[in-house]
């Protein structure tokens, strides 16, 4: 989710302050290319663009393949997210399923792919950007809130399961 919001700012921070090379992903290639240009004009860091829809399982697999093809990956930031704002019954089931696919399923899928990769190397870090609405439900964003709650629980559980394996796993709400 690097095309806007927190995802964009985290990518900038990693590249500009931490001097990390980054792989940025989202659906909107034009925004990712602009982010790449900004990173590469302001620092020695490199940015690789992967424009995919993370709501599609193939998008997550493409991200993993392209990221690991760039060299050794040391961290994953799960920050993709979409929402519907309004009364829950005003959202179509298709809208709800898309929110679940992007916010919850893609995050779990990417986490599992990269966690295995990191465990094989004995090092790595995974950050899942959740939300306060994953802890305290948010009326008019119930589906979003439910997905963030699921990601919060999933990530906290993984952190306990794989403690001591060399991989730092945490959330940011």
C-alpha cells in the first residue's frame, strides 16, 4: 500500500532516513513511479515498483517473487488497506469481500510467504499496520474494523509462535 497515506510515508522513511532499498507496491503504477522518482532523486536508495492488486492471490505471489528477485529482503511492511464508510448494510457483499481480500487475506498471505523466507535465513522483520479500529470497533466501518482486528490477532499470535526464530513480528495501530 505504498501509493498513498502511511504506506507511502513508511516507504519514504525507510529509503530516505534508513537508506534502505525498497520494493513498493499498490494498484496505481503512476503513483508508485512518482514515489520511485522521489526516492531516487532524494537519496542513494533504489525503489523497485510492483503494481499489483493485492486483493488477488496472484498479486501477492507476484509481489513475493519480484521482491525476492531484487536481492535479499530484510523486512515486510503490510500496509495495504481499503474501506467502506457508511452503514454496514449499505455496502454490497462484493465490496465487503474486497475489503476482506485486501486488508486481511492479502496481509496473511504475504506474511506467511515472507515469514517462511525470513525463518529460512534466520533473520527478518514483519510489520503489520493495523488500526485502533481493530481494537475498538468503529461504527460505519465495521468490515474494515473486523479485518484490522483479525490482522492484529493473527500478527500477535505469530509473534508468540515464532519468538526466538530471528524474525521480529509486530503491529502498528
